[in-house]
């Protein structure tokens, strides 16, 4: 079953969905707070498909696995949080997949998360085919149980990808990363256990 969820004007429209539902979100001039409310009401393993546009919210995902995916790979979905804010923050066993999103914003951070290996069960974070451009930090903070595939970072002010508290999950993967003209490149800290890093003809500067 698929639910079409339109966000227009000042109309508030909330829904509780079951685990096999998909929500489609359309951007409006008043999309602030709306996407977070959808996340709050969604149940575990909900998929949120994002229509093209600019989204300025700072989102928090916790205690469930929520996927945020650009609906069309050939159209731009841009997350642009306010300065010093975080576009997507994972905490308290939050996890999910982020796919096909462009993150930007001066002094902002694209994706961040607290150390989730201490949680039972730990959250799982998957970042696929995302771009971070003209942003303070791309991905930073204490991730474990993570897969990063097909990610590009351009002109990050400070950290491009900073992964801490790695890694005791054999499925953790960092593959096909491109970093250009950024303050710091790919930083891996506290590595232990299995780790799969693959990079073919990618450039780090």
C-alpha cells in the first residue's frame, strides 16, 4: 500500500502508518517541521520518498529504522539546514537508509549520529549515492554499524567523513568515496574487528 502525503500551506496533515507503508513527501514553502512530524508518527521500517525540492528542517531519527530516499534519481532533492544545524541526526538506536540526497549549508552538518554500538540492538545506518557540497561537515560523529557507498564530498569546511568508534560489524562498508577540496578527507578512528573499505580511482584532496 502506498500513501500520498501532500504538504501544502499551513494545513497540518499527520498520519500513522504501518511498517509496510511508503510515504511520499512534496516540498512546499512551509515544509519546516512537517517532515519531522511524519518521522515521529511513522513506525519502524517506514520508507519516506522525497520529491524534488529544498528541505530546510533539522531531522532527528531515534528508536526506529526510517529510510529517507529521493524518489527520482534524476531530480535534485536538497537538504539545506540552517547554519550550525544538522540535517539528519541519529540517536537512541535510530537507524535507516539515506539515498540520493544532496546536503548543503554553510557551517552545517549533513548527517551525524551518536555511538550506537552501546545500544541493544544497535542502529544500522546506510548512506547511498549522496552528495555533500559547500557544507561545514559531511558526516561526522560516532557511527558504528554503517555502510557508505557512492558518496561525494565537495568543499566541506571542516570534516568530510569522520567515523568514530568503528567497527565490529562485518557488514560495515565504505566504498566508492570521492572527496575534493575539503578541510579533511576520510577519517577512521578506533577501528577494531572486520572492516571493508573499497575505493576505485577516487580522489582525495
